[in-house]
C-alpha cells in the first residue's frame, strides 16, 4: 500500500522514538544500544520496502522488532508507545487478518511488559491508544481495499466500453459493406433486366430496319407491311420496358422516398457536424405530392442548419406522425433558444411554402429552452386544387 501520509507517519514515529531515547537519560547509550537502534530501523525499512509482499518474512520481521523494542526499552528507556506503532501498523497493512491479529496482540503484550512497572492508569492509557491506532489502521486498510476494487471495476468498465465502441465501429463498417454489396447486386440485376428487354428489342428493330431498307427498293408494299409489324413490335418492346421498370421500383417506394431522402441528409449532417439527430416516423404512411415532399425536405434541412448555426445545439429530435387526416412534422433541438425570434429568409420561405400547401406551421422557443417547430400538412386527396 503506497501512501505518502503513511510514510510520513512512519518516519515521524521513528524520529520521536529516537528523540525520546536520547532525551531521557535513564542510562548512557553505549555501542550496544546504537546497534540495537540501527537494527530496529534497518529491520523496519527493509521489511517495508524490500519484503512487503512476502508475508512470512514480514511476520518474522515484526516479531523480531517487538523483541528488539522490548530489550531496547528495558535497557535504554524511551517512550514505549512509539516503539510499537510502526510494527503494529505494518502487521495490519501487510498481513492477512489472522496474522495481523497475532502481531497486534503481540504489540499489546509487549506494551504491558514494557510498562508493568508503571501505574495501571498509564498502562491502560497506552493500551487504549494502541487499540485506537489499530482500529484506525484497519479502517484505512478496508477503505484502500474498496478503492482498489472500485478501480478494478472502473478499469473493466472502461475496457468493456472500448470493446463496445470497437464492435460498434466494426458493425458500422460491416453494415456499409453489406449496403454497398446490396447496391452492386441491385445494379447488376437492373443491368441484366435492361439487357434482356431493351437490348433484345433494339437489336430486333435494327435488323428489321435493315431488311426494310433493302426490300423497299424492290417492293414498296412489302416494306410497308414490315414497317407496320416493326411499329407494333416497338410498341410491345416499350411496354415490356415499362413493366420491367415498374417491377424494379418497389410498390411502396413512393411512401418511403421522402423518408429515405431525409435519412440520407441527416446521416451526412451528423457525419459532418457531430450533432446527434434522432429521426422517427410512424409505421403507417401515405404518399406525399412532389411539392409536399420538397417542402418537408427543405424544412428539415433549414431546421438542422439553424439549430447548429444559431442555436449551437448538440441534439435534434425529428418526428413524422402520419394520421388519417394529416401529417404532423415535429422538430426540436436543445439549443440556446431566443426570447424573441426574427424570421430570416430561410424560415420565411418555409412559412410561405407551407401556407401555399394549405398547411399549418407554428414554433415555440425560449432562451435556454431550445427551439420547437411544428408543421401540419393534409393528404393530397384532401387538398382542393
């Protein structure tokens, strides 16, 4: 356990211990006393910095320190409490619970042996102080363990988040690849359809025209008959082309055409600006006229532009709600908003276009509350032309 405050406490305790031995002139400190003090300090430092992760050596080192402390105290005096603080803290911080209890008990017993000649009040006071320090050290150890666990959970979550982001990027790449592959396949299918229908028809027409040119010189009636047949064949070929084109175009494409255009615009806008745009629409839809689709497209385009340029928005919600009697387009951003809106050219043009389609448009904005725009359009069959 690395902690600067614990290291400061450690060195402060050792300094006080040395000061107490030197200042209390119970006995003259001879060479043996100096050796004992050096052995006490060296054992303490080596245990903490060199063998802190080797439990057996730490345990034996603490027992040795208790023995040296008792001998040194009996022979040269000093404050008994400061002999035992560091060893007891190391036992709690560096050992498993069972061994830490043994070392703490050994420290208490050593304290009793050191102070047995003193009054019972002093003995109880010293034991009480050691016990409080032991409890505080246990608390520090538990808090540190919780911190390590929390950090471990945080690291796992961070790694999981990075893996999810990577998986998301991979999925996006895969989706783009699938989309491109599907587009290539569709183009290939359309190419085959055009080749089989249009190519065959045109080839036949070219051959027939060449034959008519040659026959016309010899027999005009026969050439005219061939021209009539060729005309009918060309009409049949044109009808086949129209049928093929209708088959290529999905039956409900008209209902989704404007949706696809808006989604493509939103995708490009998000990619270029980083603004989070959420686009939703109801399952039931009805086809829009060309004018309606263009107006809705321009509304979304103008709203996105204004949300970024004027509102400084980071998120935009767009919702298209198709009812039986009306289409409700709602756009909302989390931008700055304003207390008094002055319509610019873009918003004015949108306003006029919606009015021309006999639609309704309204907005709501307030400083710090973003901007909300609501547009209502009627189905084509409800419009009076």
